[in-house]
C-alpha cells in the first residue's frame, strides 16, 4: 500500500489587483488588507458579522439560523491510533517491487516518511540480500564506526536483516532484495519485532504474503 505524505498546509492570499496611480494624479489612500486585529465598527443599522473578508466564518443571524455543531462522541468504537508497539503489533504496509528494485522502493519510502515529518532517527532500513549501498560504504571504514552511528540514533540507519545488533525503532523498512526465501522468512518476523508502530515491506507481494502466512 503506497504511503501518502501529509498534505502541506496551504495559506490563503489576499486576491485583487494592485492599483498604480497615474502620472499627475494623487494616489488614493490605500485600503487596509483584511487580517487579524480590530475591525472598524459597521455603519449604524448594519448587522454585525464576525467573519473576516475572504475567510470562512459563521453565518450571520440575518441570513438564517446557525446550525449547532455536532456533539463530540466520547464512546466511539474506533480504537486510538497507536503510538508505541502493542500486543497487536505494528501497522504493516506492503510496497510491490521486484527483487532488483526493492532497495530503490525502500529509498523512496524513506523519502516519503521524511517528507511527512518522520525524524530520521526513527527509521531503520533492513535488507534481506546484499547490503544497502550506504551500509556497504560505511562498513568499509570498520564496524566500530558503523555501529557507533547506529547507537547515536540521529539518522536513518541501514543494516542487514540478520544483524542482531540493530535495535528497535518506530518505523522499520524492509527491502526484500534477496532470492533466499528462508532468509526472508527469518527476516520479516524479526523486522516486525523491531518496528514500534509501522513496518513497510518492499518486495514481491506473493512471496511476502506466503512468508507472513506461514509465520502467522
């Protein structure tokens, strides 16, 4: 299931052309732009309104009754959104991708997570086959410096799915980039145990569902 980033907030702008005074004419006094702050009193006899021009607001009494807002229900049957791991396990999302494109799909998922507001230190990326290029590069400087970055936990960390030292993080992204079904069968339950609230799996849906069904 593809991730949907949070929609950016769109701020309204004040419409209308800007008038340029012609040469030799005295420019008229500019009209104030509607905005926060006190408003001038309405003419005598005019109905009062609490809505600012160009902004949504309540209907004035002269235009009809204002419907009462719906009462908030306190007995909603929907459970609250989980913020930590629980007995039900993390939310699972599947991103279809071939073996050769699983790492690219995982990278795109990470970009969407960051764009939607996730902190880099909340994300762990695991691979079931070859190491992610970042992990391969960092491991070339030695395991001590590589795992030191993991322990600081201030950035996205990439590791092999079988790395026992990789600790739990709120979001775990798994790239199923290996052909070994047994390795995948071991990696997915381990990744689910490490995911606090969300597990994203990038790979072939039939293989992944078969593995998850066998371990259900």
